[in-house]
């Protein structure tokens, strides 16, 4: 595979700190889309004139679109320019935000949210641009910050979205999202150069279609299985279809000369184990986001609920995002001193410790803030190590595609986490005011499962190749 220079005009490289700040801001803006509608979820049926089960498509559509877009946009970035695809992704975010802001019905809202999901490739594209443009001494901390922006945006977006939703018309949420997307796009156009590293070649349309169909079947079954029934013909049929299409897709990818995903590279020990650890880690990190908001909002009459509003939920979750950001340079320093394998293992151990704390301390708000911050620290460490591990084992010409696949594996892990937690909490309930709410034991079990998943990620990371001792230049 050849690397061809890019002759298109591009801005001159800015100072590294400005360059990194712009890309991290773009990543945070995209990550905000994850939590943007959470404060609206209870009110969506009334706002959109649809049933509660139908309005869940406003969340599911984003998940499905992101899963499809991430590997495709990553490969297109390697082939035709990472900055170009970064701008296309931000354009999708802006368009989707405007469509949602103008909507008063379910259909346009779902379309808008799907368009927002198509921007999910911004973070792996940003990491790849950093690899191409930054000096090696800045790359570790920069990619750690960019990788952590996925969690930072999600954590910081919740309190901001809650404040807007409670004090203004809900359409303003999406107008603000469109404005932030426009600012990010303008900064990228002005301050981010196009990488000269391109692989060229022909885009694998068959591979893209096959992977998209497989992911849609898999994630649709995972996200809707609880509603449709895990043993229903539709759910089982989607799982079977996903497995069959993935098998055929793998055969195609191994035989075609220009695959969407180079499975031979992906099968290398370092890449394979990093992606496996990422999927399990994605499972682990999402348990906190599922449990803490519910514990905070359940009424005190339950004996364990804290009776707080959505703004309080956001303020409790926000420290995790700030800690993730603060841990990015720490992650880079640990990786330089001991290798990214060690950093990933330490991060997984810290996440497990945070969840362990939650099993004995969820009775006070300060305890939940502490749990949120500790888990956020572990996520910040681990997220900073993952791109370093991936980029250390793939050619420069496949950086965006490889990072996109790693991001996709994390997303699949969070989707499975949501489904598992939903099953646990639905089975362990107590009566309250004529309805059923999750029991305290259910919340503790979900957090314990999160701790166990973090320990599994730690065990997988232990089998990564031992890093070579760095040489002094």
C-alpha cells in the first residue's frame, strides 16, 4: 500500500498546544451528543407526540449511526485525507443538530440524531492527525487527551444539558450543539493542517456494506432485546444474521486486495488484545453512567435513593470528566516510563477499585462524587494508553482505520453493558407507589459486574507484548 503526498492547500502547522486544543475541543463536542438528550428522555413522548418505546429511537439511532460511521470514516480518512473527513463528520453533526432543533415530531428527531451519530469518527481521526503532525515527545499526552475527550464530553455534557433543558425551550439544546459544531469546524479549517500521509487505493464498498449490516443487526438486537424479548424470534434472528454476515465479511476482507479493515494487521497480538481489552473496558466504564444517575434521582422513600434532580446528577458526574482530562498527561508520563501496557493495566485496576468503593458507599452524595472521580481517573489512564498500543502495531497508512476500530470496540462494550445492566435492574426490583423500581441490590450487583469487567480487562492487558525499553536518542 503506497503513501501519496497531499498537494491540497492547508493551513500551516500551529503551535502544538493550539493544535491539540482544537482537536480535543472537536472531540468533546462530538462526545456531548451522547448525553445531549438524557435530560429530555422522560419528556420525549409528550414533546414528540409518540410512545415511550418509540422515542427510544432518538437514542438508538445515534448509536447505530455511530457504529456504522466510525470504521468507514476512519478508512476514508486514511485514503482521502483525515482533516477532510473530520470536516465532513462535523458537517454531519451540524446538519443533524439543525434538523433536531427544527423538529417537533419523532421522525425528524430520529433523522437528526442519526446524523449526529455519523460524527462519531472525529475522535479516532483526531488521534490519527496527531500521529502524523506532532513531534514524538508531544504525541503521548496529546493522544491521551484526545482519547479521553470521549468520556470528558459525555460527563460534562450532562449538567450543561440538564441546565438548558430545565430553564429553556428544549430546542435550544440542539441549536447550541449546532453552534458548537460550527465553532469546531471553523477552528479545524483555520488551525488544523491536512496530513500528507494517505494510503490511496480503492474504497471497499462491499466490506463497508457488510460490516454496516452486521453492526446494525448486532447493536439493534442488543439495544432492543429487552423490549422485544431476548428469546423472541426477531432478537435471535438479528443475532444470527449478525454472526452470519460477520463470517462472510471476514472471508471477503481476507481475500480483497484493499480491505476496509486489514484483518491480518488486526490479528496481531498487540492490536487484537488491545481491542479485546477496549471492548471489556467499555463495558466496565458504562456501569457508572447507568447506576449513579438512578440512585441520585430515586426518591428517599426507597431507603437508598437520594431524591435529587437532573442538574444534581450532572454535577455529581461532571468531576469524572474533569479528572479524565487531568489524567491525560499522567497517562502519557506513565506510558513513557513503563509502557502503555502498564498504563492500561493500572487504569483498569483503578476503575475496579472505584467500583469496589461503590459497593459499600452509595448512601451520600459525596460518596458518589468520590466513586465518579476514581472511576474517571482510571478511565483517563486507560483511554490514554489504548491509542498508543494500537499505533505502535499498525502502519502509519492505517492509523485512522485502526483507531476507528478500537473506538468501535469500546462502543460495542458500552452497548452490551447497557443491555446487561438493563436485564439485572429489571429482574431485581422493589414496589414503590404502584410501580416497580430497581432494588439497591441490583445497583450493587451492576457495580460489582463493572468491577469484574475492569479486572477482566486488566487480565487481558497482562498478555500484551512487554514493551521494549526505550532507547535514549
